[in-house]
C-alpha cells in the first residue's frame, strides 16, 4: 500500500458515491416511487460494501507491532495547518466498525423507508465520510471539521425520516452537541496559537501549563461528554433514538457515541495529563452515576427503543471508567467496550426495528409470546440480550470486566458502583426479554393478527443477513478477544507513555 492514499480513498468513497447517486437521479429524472427508492438503496449498499472492503484492506496493511501512526498521508494545506491522515490501533478498528455497520443500515431500510429515499441514502453516505474522516484525521483542525460536520446529516436524518416528534428531537440533538463543541473550538484555537501547529504529533509533545490544561480539558470535556453522552448531558439521546429511523439509531449508538470516547483517549488523556489526573475522581463519579442511574431508568421504560437508548448511556459509562483508570487493562477494556457496544447496540436497535416494522409499535406491553410465532427471532434476541448483560462468552463480558478490573486498581468504590450497574443491566434486559418473548400475548395484538391487519412472521432472509454477522461478531470477540487486543495494545501503551511525559 506504500504510496497509495488509502485513507483518503476510504474517506471520500462514500461522498463520491453520494454525488454519483445524485447525478444519476438528476440525469434520469428519477421519481420517489418504490422501485426507484429500492434502486437508490441498492446503489448505496454497493458503495458501502466497497468502502468496507477498502477498510479491511487498510486493516490488513496496518502492522500492530509498529509504534505510532501508520498509513500516514500529509499535504500542506494552509501554513502550519495540514491535511494529515493516519491511523493507530484504536482508530483503524473504529473505521472498520463504521464501514461494517453502514451496509446493515441500508439493508434494514429496504421497505421501511418510503419517502425521499435518494436523499435518505445520500445523507447516510455523507455521514459515513465525516465519521471515517474524524477517526483518521491527524490534524486537530481537520478533526474538528469532520467532527462537527457529522452533526448536519444526522440532524437531517432524524428531522426528516424520524417519528412524530422528530423536529424536537433533531433540534435537541443538534443544539446539545453544537453548544458543547463551541467550547472545544475555543480550545482548539488556543492550542494552535500556543503550539504553532494543529498537528497531533506536535500537540502531544507540547507541555501546556497546568492552569491552561484545566481549562482546555474542561473545554474538550464539554464536547465529548455530550457526544458520549455522560450524565447529566445525556437527555438528548433517548429522544433522538426514539424518533430516529432504525438505521439512524444503529449509527447513532454504534458509531457517533464512540467519537466521545475516542476524543477522551486521543486528546484529553495524552495532551492534558495533569488535568486528567486532577479530574479522575470527577470522571469516576459521573461514570458510576451514569451506569447506575441509566440502568434504573431503563428498567422503568415502556418503549423498547428508549430502554436500549438508556442502556447505551449506562454501557458508555464503562468506557470513561476504564479510560480514567489510567491503567493499561482499563484502557484496553474501554476500547474493547466501544467496539463491542457498537456491535451489540446496533444489533439491538435492528432487533427492535424488526418487530416495529411488523406491529408498528415499540411498546413492551403490546407484545408477548413471540417465541411461539418467531422462534429464530427469539433466539437472536436472546443472544444480544445476554451480550448486553455481559454474559461470559460474549463480547459484552470482556469489555465490562476489564474496565472494572482497571477501575478497581484506581478506586474500589468506583468498581463496586460499576458492578451494581452490571446487576441492574441483567434486571432490565431480562425483564424486557421475558415480557416480550415469553410473556402472555397481548389480546389486542392477537386480534389484529387474526384479522390480518399485521403479520408477525419470523425474520426473513434480509433480516438474517443483518443480524447473523453481528451475532457471529459478538461471539467471536467474546471467545477470542486477543484479536482486538493485539491491535489496540500499542495505542493503549502510547497513551500511558504520553501521560507519563514520554
């Protein structure tokens, strides 16, 4: 791959595909009919699959044993500001996760998205470019551009193709995330003026004054805490998830939330080590509150999607808990948790989308006895439920146990608080599964089925194509986590070295 700008190609492929789809529609005068909509989704699916293949090629070109960033591409942009791309063990896996989930989003959209389908797939492809760019950027200003630009297509996706309260949810999502990022923008300008460069390599070696570190850390925290999201700035997430289309929820939970954890690991820890040490108790407190509080709130939800949304808040609390343990095992666990949560949460939102497409409701009380009508669905639902609970043998167990072990080395009370969250997660997930799958059938739902108003058939081939690969990923990573650790170890060690002043 030497000499070929594979990361630029990878980043720009979805954008080029989106432009191609729009040009074809403009040239052919395609309508918003069902057949033209399916053609648009098929084209987007092909583009996303090609992007995934290129990401796998980039992953095979990545050498885990080599220190620092790899596949680096650098072009002078404006003065000391550069177009610089590169990956390490953390970012290359998040890129692959992004390109992996995107084809499932398009597959899940067949038949469920009926209006403005071309614009719908174009918005997702543009969003994919911004997400990949944010993970690959090695220039702070370039990162900020990609990071902020991703708000626009997701705002449109929720606001146009969302539920009844989609406008409220989309504006709440946009304003929360934009407001937090304005503080980060001020910090970016200050760092550029102090270091004379926005290059990650220069910034990592710049010793900012302890007083300045505190304010810089808080400015970045304002952005990443909202994106993650952390308590108490998490309230936009349940509304966004409930109103977003299924594919939007998959990307929101599977990828966009990870930008918060990625930001803490990429910027807060290595660039502001003194401030990170100072704020460790603060981060532990917020993480434990998020884990316990969000789990209890999830237990009381009546909407499946909102329950999974609060579950995401709780599970992302483990990410910050592991990162701020300042131990290699904790950081490795946090990275693994981000990747695992991307698979599990994406699968759970797809699972909820399957029955919503059939019954047009997500109310838990509307279902019961699904195991008799949809046995394959019930089996897959059980696997993802157990993974979300953290059952040994699934990827969910590995991330949670490692973050708790790392946290225990730094704070016993934080580890105990996180362990309570694990117990509560079993309560709300198993309660959901018992009521929906093994509970008494809802008489009104049964009557609708008898009258032929709805059809609760088992998962079809298209849905299996979405869910089975994710199920395999959850199991494979659960029994062989070293597939991830071998790649991420160097990045984790590098963060600790930079924190120590290396």
